[in-house]
C-alpha cells in the first residue's frame, strides 16, 4: 500500500517518530498520555470486582459506577466545547493529570458507593479534559505540511 505522495505507511510512521523526536512539547505530551494511559486507565478492568466485593453492589453498582465515569466525561467534553481559545490548555492538561490521579486514589480508598460514584465522576471529567486537551494541543502544534490526506 502506498500513500498519496508515493511513500509507504511505514515510512510515514518513521517520519512521524522523527518529527516527535525533535518536537519537545509534542513528545512531552505524548509521553504523559502514554504514562496516564498505562497507569490510570486500567481501573475499569478491576471495576466489576470492586463493585461486587468492596461495595457489595453487584452488577447494578458496576453499571452505575461506569455511568459515573461517562457522566464526568460528558461534563468534561461540554466544558472544553465551550472554550474558544487554546490559551490555558497546558494548565488544564497538568491539573487534569493530577485530578485523575487523585480521583482514582480516592476511588481506590473508598468503601462507600456514593463516595466512589463522586470519585469516578471526577475521574471521567479529568480524563476527558486531559486527553482532549492533549489532542487539541498536538493538532495545533503540528505544521499543516506534516502528512495528512
């Protein structure tokens, strides 16, 4: 398979890695994204056990807790959709990373359903804020002549 400009997808991938290697802000954002994805996002894998054995709520509690993540993510998306400028997104990325870690720590320490619900709503909010802000910043920093269709 060959891209529109005659280069292979593998060459495009190499070009992307070369670009990121020399673009420190983008590299930093991608490393943060990788660390958070590796360290924080697997919480959902343990959610059924947590809902059942820690909160004693079973499938219903599991559904409600996953809904809390979605509720927080929806409010995060709406908050970012109302923004009209890029200024301040770097701070949102930093504060959201801290907020995601803190909310998941609170969730892990919680033994009460409603405290867990609030912590996961905050986790969904900060996760959406962080990931969307990172995506927006990277798209704004990449020159228009870098790849694309």
